[in-house]
C-alpha cells in the first residue's frame, strides 16, 4: 500500500512540475498577458486593459510603423513600456507645431487621443539602424522617445507585439490596425 501511495505522490509531483515548466516556456517564448497601468496610450488602450503579447511574432515578420509593442525602457531596462512604433531605422522624425513628420511627410494619426500641443517642436532625429522611435497615443501625457535620455529602442529590447485585448470583455478583440 505504501509503495502505491509513493508512486501516486511522485506522479502528481512530476505532473505539476512538468505543467509548471511548460507554462514558464510558453510565458517566456510564446505569449504573455500584459496590462497597461498608465494613460499614455489612451484612447487606444484604456487604464488596466489586459492584452495578449505575442513574443515570437517578430521572428516571422518585421517590426512595422504603427505596431504597438512591449519593450524594455531604454533608460531603465528593468521597466517594461507599451508604446506605438513611429519610426524605424533610417527614418527622420520631427514634430513641428504639434504635427508629426516622418521623413519630411506629415503623418496621419487617427489613433491619437487629441491633437498634440501646437507649441510642441522636437527634432529632427534620425533613427539608427536596428532601432525604433516610440510615441504614446496620448501624446500630451506620454513619457516616450521625445523625453528619454536614450531616445531609441534597440531591436533586442522589444519583447513582443500587442495583438489581442482580453479585458474588459466589452472591448474584447484584435488590436491589428488600431
């Protein structure tokens, strides 16, 4: 009887251990649930919305302008940020009188919470190869590339892409094209 009990306990321990290892591998390499605790991405992302971040997607497709990504904050890599990719390597980014220009062309930004402050002037800055320029959708209330000491996010610092909102249920759905 004791032998069967030991086998049963060992079986449970191994099953729980394997489940834990699989869960950690999925969270590390495939996807993770992310919440956004600040208003820097309003109205696209509301306070405390919860999302699925795909961690492997950029192995199969390039990082594109307009993607909403999770990355390590360049001035403190222990902190993760969520922002929109505005510029990729080689782009020149400038803000004049509250209007964003990429490579000298005004950028249409239907996702902005409100127009930028008309007095806002920034740049021009040329994004280095394998780096990205990030801005929040709530430009007037966002700590983003404009204000960082290290203005650009390296490719290695990008952890994944926000692709799906899971909470609240009233806004459940894909983030593609938002």
